[in-house]
């Protein structure tokens, strides 16, 4: 096993709204699956990373509790975090050092009501 995490799905109740939010916050193109309300977030598995998607449907329920997914905050998570509120989300934990050279985290609520985080070393 190389990574504990392999794939994640962020639940959405309004698929288009969620795609717009994450495209703006991540400043990235989101790619739709043509067969369902499922959109792939940017990832590069060839560099040892993993990916995730926005998923909408009967079994996808946004939540503020349970597992928290931390998205890659890039070189400085202040950059994508700074786009959260203008995209319709709410920052609930500003950029916070986690000590011992482990970088920084921040938490936000997306437009769907999910608690999501950012992590970066800067």
C-alpha cells in the first residue's frame, strides 16, 4: 500500500452549484462524467497522487460531521482559502499551523454543507 487514501467523493445536492464552487476555489477545470452527476477534481496519479470527485444522487448526502477530506492547498493554502467565501462557502478555521514542520490546515463549509479542509506546507 502506497497511500492510505485512494479516492474520495464530495456529496452534492446541487450538482452545478458544487462544480462551480470547486472550479472557482481550486482555480481548476472540473471534468464531468457523461453517464451520471459525477465530476472529477484535478489529480495526477502518475505523480503518486490520488483523486476525488463531486457526486450527486440519492446516496450522496452532504455532512458537517464524520470524516473530513483535506484538499491540497498548493504552496500556500491562503490562496484557495481566499476564494472560498466569494464562491459561496464559509471559512470556519483560518490558516492554522499544525506544528512540527507538518504545515498548515484550514477548514471551510462548501455550498453543499460539507465540512472540507485544505492542507499545505506553506
